[in-house]
């Protein structure tokens, strides 16, 4: 291979490296705009409600226990009596939640955030043992009024006055949980006396709740059954447990979870938490939740970021096409002409980012790709003084843009599609140049029309 050919290849490589500068700048701009969008989403969530997690209900029974201890006072041993306050925590035998979630967008400037309105019906049953489960030293206990505590991670999302049907009686909830176990939520005082016999407590709660980002449930029942339905067609199921069954379509999704205390081990985790009231013992209990996230899995900024990462590949393929024209048609293309085409390709990504914030990613991609294909095709047509070659080059570039769009829209097959694209282009180049005498190309390049 002669010095002339090596020089041209080195020049093209240097141009490609230089064009990485605007591509990296555009990539940094994408990240800046994404951070600005995330800040707006946080501001909207701050004024509406954050992600929601429902925990409970839990039956809390406060008590005061009289404890007698021996203490040494000089040479004597005396008995000292003191009172210790605490609370018993009972989990439901059965827990059912049926939720219907509708999503809507809130806009601030050019940025949007997705919030949801959840209409939840919670029902279940407590098996309350005699003396609330205390079996030893019963005479030292004095029980207070039980209360039903429902953990809600952001109570600002509660839609209206909240009440519970407890054994047929309607009891209003009041803000606060009154316990260190749940930092945020509501509680309802119950008239559940210590009768000395086992008793049951049926409950039903209608909970309208608004939130942003995700909706999750903590399955605390010995048997828990949760069903969620929504109009959001791109759910991301999150948490400790996946749905037992689910159906996803363009109209939305439905999902069903079913767990037992064998799977959650909630009672033992609650006992360890009650013994210490500190992390990480309570972290095991509070991490039991599952649910759905409403974040768009492939939003415009993620797609734009992906597109920029394919920018160098686009430039390399375009330069390879020009180089093939030089080799096959013995036409000389000046490095400046390579550079102008490369900058036009880089401008595509800037147009894509700016337009997608206003008209959506799909429309922005179509407009940006059409503009760049038209400009480059027109330029090549005049550089090579051939309408047919310019039109063919633009058509091939249009196909590359279409393939890139398919890659950007795919979450699971992006790597596979990109690999097949690169392999296909390499195979095409090898087939077209299979009879080229590269030494001859290097020795006597034919001068051609210049733009």
C-alpha cells in the first residue's frame, strides 16, 4: 500500500476523531437537558405527591407493663417497681387490595411529568387472639385503646376524608401513625376491648391516592392478594416480588400478585424490628413492597443519548461510502468535503434533541433525518456532478437512519440490531471491493470533479 493511500486513510481517521468533539458536546447537552427535566419532575412531585408506598394496615395495641426488679441498696436488696410503655403489633390474616390507576401528564415549560390517580379498595381480616396474644405475666399488662395504622409514604396524595369500616362501624382516620415503625400515614382508633377470648376484625378502606413515578404495596397479610389495573401501556414491575400474572397491551396493563407469610416472612421481620427499632432490622420489614413504575422506559432523552452514541458509527459508515466511491469510480473527494458531510451528520443529533423537546421524538427524528438526508444528498450530487449517485447516496443514508430509529426504539434487541447492521455493512464493502487492486488505487488515483 502506497503512502498516498495511507495518507488519505490517516486523514479520514483524523477527521473522524475531530468530529467526535461536537458529538461529545451534544452528548453532554443531552445529559444537561435530562437533568433539567428531572428537576422539573421533582418540583411537580413536590407540589403534588411523590412515589407512593402503602404499608398495612397494622393493628397497634399500646400497653403499659408493670415490671418489678431487684436492686441492691447497700447491704439490702430492695424491690423496685417501674412501668414500661410499649405496643403490640398484629398483622392481618388476610389482605386484599384492588387498585385502578389512571395516568396523566403535567407540564411545566417544555418538560412533562407523569402523575397517577389510584382508586384503591383495601379489605381484609385480623384474627385477634385473647389478650392480644399476651400469654404470660398477664396481670402486669394494662392495655390501651387499639388503633388501626395504615402507612402511606406521602399523605399529601390522599384525595379526601379517609375512613375505615371496622366490623361494620365507620371510623375516621386521623393523620399520623403514632409509631416509629411507619414514618408517615394515618391511624384510626378502634373500640376493640380485651375480652379474654379470640375475636375477629374485618376491615375495608377506600383509599383515593395520587402520586408520581411509582405505586407500591407492602404485603403484610398471612395471605395477600393485590390486583392493579392501569391505562399505562409500559409498566415496569418493581420490588421484591413479580406479578403472578400480568397482561400488557396498548390500552394498559393488569397485574396480580399473591403472597403468603411463607414467602414474605413478615411476622418474623416485624418481631426483629420491634426488638431493636433500628436499622438494619427494620429495613428488612420496610423493603417487602412490590408494585409498578410509570417511568417511560425509553424517553426522548434516553433515545437522544443512544443516538449520539451511534454518531461515530454513522460518520464512519458515511466516510466509508465516500471512500468506496473514490475506489470504485476513481473519483477524488477532498478532505474538506468529507468534513462538511461529517458536520452535517453531527447537526442531525443537535436538531433531534432540540426538536424532540417540542414535537416528540418520532416527529423530531423524521424532520431531522429528512433535512440531513436532503442536504447531504444535494451536496453529494453537486460534488460528484451526478444526480444518480447523489440520489443513491441519499437513499442509502435514509436507510441507515431508518435502521438507527429501529435500534433506538428497541430495549431488548438494540445490541443485536446494531451488530447485524455493522456486519451487513462490512459484508457489503467486502463484496464490492473484492476485485479492487489496492496497490493500483494507491499508485495512481484518478482526479475527478471537485466541489
